[in-house]
C-alpha cells in the first residue's frame, strides 16, 4: 500500500472517530469537508496535503494562529 493510500485510510479513520464522538460539534463540522475531499494529487475540488494541513490547523487553532503574537 503506497503512502498516499495509507494517509487516506488513516484520515478516513479519523473522520469515523469524529462522527462517532463529536457528531454535532464544531470538532467534526469544521474538518469534515477537508477530510472527506482529501485526494493527494487529484486537483480541485479535492484537498492536497498542503490544503488539508491548512484546513486542519484552522479548525484547531483558528484561521490565523499567529495573529496577535509579537515576534
């Protein structure tokens, strides 16, 4: 099984866990589309690895996690 197939299978499992434990919560709703549309190399409307990472970071940390941090 190639790496892309493993990552897709793993994300499918993550999606199953979110559905089972957080069906009506933002914890499921926000990452649901990126998880279900993740297809490395498929192009739009599917999510690439970069797109998925950005969407999941936004779901966890908000749209701009560095906002308000002074460097």
